[in-house]
C-alpha cells in the first residue's frame, strides 16, 4: 500500500536474540536503566526499496502496484548508541532473511497455510481462545 516512501527498520530475529544476550551480558553501569534501539542504521529501508531488494534477492522480476494514500509515518531509527555502547552489530540482512524464508517454503519446512505463519490471523485466533477460556471459567475454575 501507499507510495513506498515510508521508512521502516528491519532486523533478523537471530540478530535480535544476539542483542538480548549483549544487553544481558553488559556491565550494569553500562546498560542499567538505558534504552537501546536494536538494529543497524544501514537496515532502515523505504518500503519501495525493500520490495526491490526482496525481488533481487530471489532473482524475480519487480512488479509494483501502489495504492492508497501516502503513509506519512516515519520509523527511520538511529542505532548508533547500541553500536557504540554495546558494540552490537547485526550479522544478517533482510536479503538473508528473505532467502531463508523462501528456502523454508520451497523445502516445505514451513507451511504457508499454518496459522502460526500468518500474524494477524494468529493474533485473532489467540483472542478467540482467550474469549473461549473466559466463557468456560467459573470463579477461577475451568469447567
């Protein structure tokens, strides 16, 4: 949607885990009470450019069809503090992640129809489960 000019930061889940470990292992006087943006300045992407990167990573043609009003929100994030204070650097790029996901789909490691792979549907399912549990709860005891 939109015109693709909106900025979004991206980070591979493996790098996110590495960042959590970096923070947990950091000296208290360095990390205590601090807020760290986790990512890499070079992994802030405009959506249009990210779409091109994805198709390039998969050697597929880039076809775009934008619609809707421009998204004026900007999530271009600065990760300099995390790099300087924790020495944290990402190891993976969105291109790495795209190839991993693509290969997992091609090799049937991941089922694209599995509810766990569709974020919004998964959240809706979890909400339905919560409502169901509330409906069978009687004074803290499940019927």
